[in-house]
C-alpha cells in the first residue's frame, strides 16, 4: 500500500528532524557559553541544517496527509497544494480547526525559508521548529492508529 511506504519515509525524516532539534539547542548553548567566530559558524550551520530538515519534513507531511485522505478517508482529492490539502483535512475532521491553523503556519514558515533568507527570520523559524515537530509527531501518531486499523 502506497500509504505505508510514504509513512515509513516520513517516519525516517521526522527522526532526522528530532535529532536536528536536539543538536540545534546543544550548539546554541555552546555558542551562548563561548561566543567565538568558530562557534558562531557551527551554530549557523546547525540552524541551517535544522531548517533544511524542517523543509523536507513539512513537504512529506502534507503529501502523506493527501494520501491519507485518499486511502483512509476515501476522499477524491485532486488538489496539489499544501494549503488545499490542509483545508480538506480540516473539513474531513482529520485535523481540528486549531491543528489546521497550526499546519497553515507551518507551511507559511516553510515557504519563507525557501523564498527569502534573512538571519533574523532564520533564527525565528529555527526556534519555532520544535513546536512544528511536536505537531507533526502528534498528527502522525493519530494517523498511524487509523492506518493500522
């Protein structure tokens, strides 16, 4: 079943995001304790790596959600955009209104990382990623229960 393959890929990607979050905070603490040019470069590299992991996890999340709506909820979804898929998931009550809003914020943050680059924005998004990770993990756990039943 296609959904199982996509689920497995997303699970692996989410693990890399979790590791990225942990390393980001570890390097941030190192930089805060000992501010040096080298530590700043290491921290910036970790932040940028975390953002890259967030980007591909967000993409995999909405694509998995589309497949979930098709295969589990049996909805005919022709949409190809993350926002449209999220709206459909809210309509199908796969996501609550609040979760839908949080997912829309996540997609917006992901789009910002792809289309503009500013140090301040990168820092802001990097610090928001742990909450987005928790959101994706919570929704994934819920989907897994339905997929495995």
